[in-house]
């Protein structure tokens, strides 16, 4: 499951890694340092940096907004114009968000991007160190959500389709973390992506002893929680819009 990409960057120049001379045995590959991972830095920027105050979503075209974000936060944002054109939107670059946003300087970049892309039925995917803006339906196909809905339709279970469709309302979440307690990772994930997650006290105490090293991009939120909880032998149940970890089913 763990996909590792090592990107060695240093403000002062190149980062070199050398083995011990005179030994026949090859040194073990260096483990990735999250602080040097460009995707980890990108996620931190999305969750911690605020949108520039000079941006006016209802007035500025998307192309201008992207240019400001790229320059201000040293981002690489790519708009898949071909995918939007295939869905009938020929002028994605000239699009102006119809929703008015006040006080954008108090909104983090993740929420800001989701808001201005909502009325073009768009979203974004995190790639290796860059952001790719795509139609929502394309993202659902790539992440397996569309497939899950199709399977639910043929399952014969009357509740399977509503459960599968509910997943389209959840964010796609990304995580790059190394050697951190599992409970902290889940709590931070819930905060960054506006998820309601409740962990039982006993389970949280157990999770503190479990250290996590993962690099997962564009994963449906419920799947991400299930993958993380499984590392402590726990399952996830959902009640409405709240996910519960470590509680009895009847809780």
C-alpha cells in the first residue's frame, strides 16, 4: 500500500547521500524524510495557508486566481481544460465563480479551491507536488467511487445505492506522514478535511502506541479512515455524517 517517492531538495543546493566506502554490502535505501517531500509541503500549504485577500472570486476569472495562487504560494496548479471541454465547458479559464466569498483571507486554500470549483462541478486531485483541477465526475471515476455506485445498483441491496452515493459528498483526502502516533494522524485528518470522527477512549489509548508511515493521495475519506483504523485492528462505522472508531455498533 505504501508508495514512496523520494524527492531530495534543499534550499542551499543539492542533497547527496553516500554509502560507506570499502564495504561490499550495499547500504539500505534511505527512508523518505517528510520534511523534504514536495507533496507533504503541498498538503501543508493547502491546509495551513490562507487565500490571498486581493482575490475576488465573483469578479476574477479562474485563470487569474490560479496565477495569483501559483505566485503567492509557489504552487503548481494545472487545469485539465481537455476534461472540462469533454463535459461541455469550453471556457474554464474564463470562468468566474458565481458564489460570493467574503473574508477569503481567513479561509485556507483547500476550502477556497473547493468553493470556487463547486459551481463548475469541479474538484482537485493532488499529484506529486502539484494540484490538478478536474471535473468531479472524472475524479470519482479515478478514485473508484463511480465503480462502487455501479456495483451497488446491481447488488440487490436497497440501501447499497444510498450508501454509495453518500460517498460523493465526502472529500478526497491525501496524507503524507512518517512515524507519528495513529490517533494524532486521524484527529489532524478530521480537522483538515472537516470530518466528524469520534474515537473511543480505549481505542485512542491503543492508537497512541501505533506509529504510522503512509503516503496516500486522493483517497475517499471513509476509505482513508478504514485503512488507518485497521492498523490498530479497529473498524469504522458511520452514523449519519459521523464516523465512529472503537465503539460498539449500538453506540
